[in-house]
C-alpha cells in the first residue's frame, strides 16, 4: 500500500475552499524580506490559487519562484528523454521477466480498466515497474479531479506566471535527481509495489479521494496521517521520495533565502511532519507561520 501513497502523491473542481495551511511565511534568521512556502497538488486545478488566502500577495512580493523542477525544462524533449531512459528496465528485468504469468494477467486487467481495452502488459514491458505504478497512480489521482487539464498543471502554471512577470524561476532538483528518487530502488521492490497497487486498486481510489479532500481543505495534518498510517507498509518509499529530498531541498533553501524573497511551491506532502519542510526550516532557525 505504500506504493499507492507515493504514486498518488507524485501525480498529487467547481467549488474549492482552501485555508492558509497550504501557504506559509518564512521569516527571521536574519532575512531582510520574508519568503513563502506553498504546497501544491500535481493534479489539482489551477483555480486552487484563487482560493488560498494571501497567495496573490505572496506571489507579487516574491522576487523568485522555485519549484521541485523548472517545469518548462522538465517538459523539454531532452528532459523527457532523461526520464524515459531512467524508466527503462534492464533487458533481464522487464515486466514479463519479473512478474509471474498470473501477475501479468492481473496487471493486464488493471491496465485495460484505466487505459482502454487495447492496453496490455506487452506495451509497457520494457518499463521499470515503478514507471508503470506511477502511470496508474496518475490515472487514479485524476479520478478525484475529473476536470484536470494537463495543459494547466498547478506547479507549471505558477512558474509560467512567474516567468511572465519577469521573476527568476528555479528548481530545487534536476530531472536526473528526481528520476533517481522515482526509479532508483531495486526492481524487486518496484515489482512488489506494482502488484500491491494492483491488488489494492479500490483502496487506491479511496486514497486518491481522501488525499484530494485533505488538500482542498488545506489539512496538512490529515495528509500527514495518511503518510504515516501503519497500514501503508514500510516507510522506505516515504524516506526516499519525501524525507531525503526534503533534507536536500532545505540545504538549497538555506543558501537561497538570504538572497531574495522566494516563493517555493512544492508538493504539499513535503510540508508536514518532523522531517517535513516546515519543521526542517524551523530547525534551521527560521520562523515559519501560516498565512492568515
């Protein structure tokens, strides 16, 4: 089940009511101007931005806008090639090589459910299991946001507006680093995670809606409770996909924040908890408070 959680976080409406728990002010520790930390959901509509109190003012006051990646670069052919190369399995570890015939049949059923009657494991066979899990997780997450428009992705929209306003746009990591987090664990672990996803499809759909509701409510505590739920399995995926990246990002932020006012927009799952960005920034000596 942990793979369900991480897939849904990575791919993270008509009436939306978000509170200020998604937007946090970073001040103190010698900063001349405050910066801001904003939690995104990678499948939520851009109308979220109009529903977060203080977001427009925070955006206007920021000199720079940083995300997990520079989205315009991440969508380039070169970056997509990096991702596809990282997502390809070794020749001796394709899906049909690491899954049993019965598992292949089960995966075929799920692929056809989400991607149409012509979808088969054979079409995805060269991919690492984690890539297939991520593709399925995106579709499951979209069930909670049926009006999602890929051309209006929230993180990309924030950076697009920043570029249009003449603000510097930056990323906290490269595509290579993100791919290592996504696809760098062992093929066996990935295969187990993929089949866990297949077996728990109904739970995954429920999880997608629970995560979406928590996000739209700005409820970071609920999001954290989902992450830390013991029924979700081991914490290896959370450590690799969230905690280690948070630690790397805070080191970058420590060098960035004294130079300018920065709006940092990353997945909301990175914000809460003892190893979340809010706590880590406080440990660095910053005052981090919700924007009212």
